[in-house]
């Protein structure tokens, strides 16, 4: 096999030297020359004959163009010799190059057998065990579904009118549905339902045969709460407030009883929230009313002390009376001046009546000055009460505003107390059940085909990761 390619190349060189094509028909003389050996050089006359028959060569060397034809022939011979030398060097180089052996057929190696064994041990055997357990050992489970929401008798608020847009604004307080969602998953709910339905006795009846879907008989409350998350699957939509609970059990009656117990315990918790809310509202309303009463009493006592100290019931009414006196004096002064002017035009300048009229005018003016001084003077000799009227009026107005504000606060607190009592008289929140727990007729769980497919996928992924890790370490070592 190592001599096939060099022999073919020697044969092609012989064809080139003889001037024959690889596909033309050869005569007896050419066959004899070819059979003389691949390494035998051709005779000069033969080469000349071959060159003579090359395209473009003249048929005769005689004549005017014979010399030129001879030169071309010699050049062509030199080129042929160079080509033969190159061909001989190439053949010698190819003869010294070793020929690679043909690859033998593929066959299994140790690592391939190891992969097959690991696939069988890590994928096929565990998958077969899981399928056998699901279809031969696992007990049928029945499901009971219930759905409810928390409703309120109060009028729709702004959040209800906004709908879903209220969720983007954010809400700092949790709704009753959120509280109920957390309560159903809590230890308190598991303990309360366990008192109604013996969860340990029911779910440990198949232990240890069906160990994957059962609980051990001596499970603690914390372990029961962990198992409670598996048998009571809850879904909650925060946008609409709808809550659905699906309970699975080994018989349909127990599943329905557990679902009904969840509804009853949820209703009890909602009622407790109502009672607490009503008690808080009543307590806050009564506290606000007591504070309003105390404030109203203090405002009225301050106003009473002001009236006792100033001996004025109402400074505004008192000042209006004094303004009436001032107006009366002003009117009397105007009348006295008119009478004086009339007398001065009808009697002599030294008449006694003129002196009396002047004396009357002076007395009226003096009284007017005294009355004016009482509005801004603190001198009791002038008829005041020891304090100027602007200060008295300012203090009286402040006390009056405090009393009016205390009265309004008292009225608002009294109204809030009445509203709290009205709310306490009725149940403001209640649990609306839109899906009642039904008695199952056919076992839906465990979903054997789904669990088998998931187990196979998980095992296959695990095995693939381990194989990749093995080959990565093998390539680096």
C-alpha cells in the first residue's frame, strides 16, 4: 500500500516524457517503451520525435526557419530535463515519507462503560424506584377546594373606586385578606384544625409504608406545621382579595372536614378582628370625648374667672353701652352749642343766659373727655376697672375662641362616640364563601405521571452535570 501513490506518479512522468495523453490509445511500440521501466530515460531520438510532434513544432528543419526551430527545440529539451529532475526529486521525497496506517474500527473503552454504568446507577435505577413507589406503594389522595374573601358592609372607599391603580400608590396597612392569608399558614391554624380533626392519626395511618406522603405518629407541633404546608395549599390574589385553599387527604370525608374547619376558624378570626376593631373604636371615641369635656370645662372656668375679676359679663356689650353714653353726650353738646348760638344772636353779650349756656357746654365737654379716658386708662377714678379696654377685649376674645373650639370638639367627640356605637351594633366584616368544600369522588393525587417525569428530568440533569464535571477534571489532569 505504501508503493501505490509513488508508482502512479512515476507512471504519469513516463507519460509526460513519451508525450502521450493518459487517455489516448497506445501502439505496440509505445507499450514496449512503457513496459521498459518507469525509471528508464527515453532515447534522444525518441524525445526529438515526441518534441517534433508537439503543437507548434515545424514538420521539417530544412529551410530558412530551420535554425530558429532548432533553438526552440533545444530550449524545450532543457525545460523537459528540468521537469524530469524536479519529478525525480519529488518522487525521492515521497518515497522517504512514511505512510500512515488505516484507523482500526471503533470499540468501547473503559470510560464508556463507566458512563453507561453511571447512567444506569444514577438515572435508570432511581427512576425505576420512583415509578415503582408512585404506582405501587403511594396511596391515593382526595382533594377538597374552598374559596372565600373578606367583605365589608361599609361603603366603597376611594381605593375600591380606583381599583387596581391603588396598588401602584402603595398601602402602609395590611388588609384583612392579607392577615387571613398569613393566619391560615400559621401554627395557630394548624393547632386549631388538629383539635377538630386529628391530623396526626389520619396522616400517619400509612406510615412507614407510604413515607413520602405521610407523617410519623409522634410528630411535634412544629413538624405538624411543616406537614400542614403540604396538605393545605393556599393561593391568594392580593388585587381582588380572593383566597382559595385546597386540602388533600387519604379519604374525601377528611379532606372536606379539614376545609370546613379552615373556613370556620377563619370566620372566628375575622370576628375577633371585628371585636378588636370595635373595642378600639369605642375606647378611642370615649377617650376623645373625655378630653373634649375637660377642655370645655377649662375654657368655661377661664371665662368665669375673667368675669369675676373684671366684673364685666361681656366687654363687648359694656363697651357698646359706653359708646351709647358717648353718643348721647355728643348729641347734647351739639344741642347746647346750637342754643348758645341762638342766644348769642338774640340777647346782649353780658346776659346771664349766655353764661349758663357756656357753663353747660363746658360740663358736657369735660364729661366727654372723662368717658374717652376710660377706654384706654387703668385709673379707677375715671370710671375704669383697673385695665384698659383693648387688653380686656383681647383677653375676652381669646377666652371666647377657646370656649367655642372646646364646644365644637365636644360635639365632634360626641358624634364619633355615637358612630362607634352604631358600628359596634352590627358586624362590619364577614367571611364570604364563594366555593363551598365539596366531597371528592375521584382521587387526584399524587400525580404519578407528572412526578415520574419530573424525577426523570431531575435525575438526567444531575447525571449530565456530574459527567461534565468528570470530563472537565479529566481534560485538565
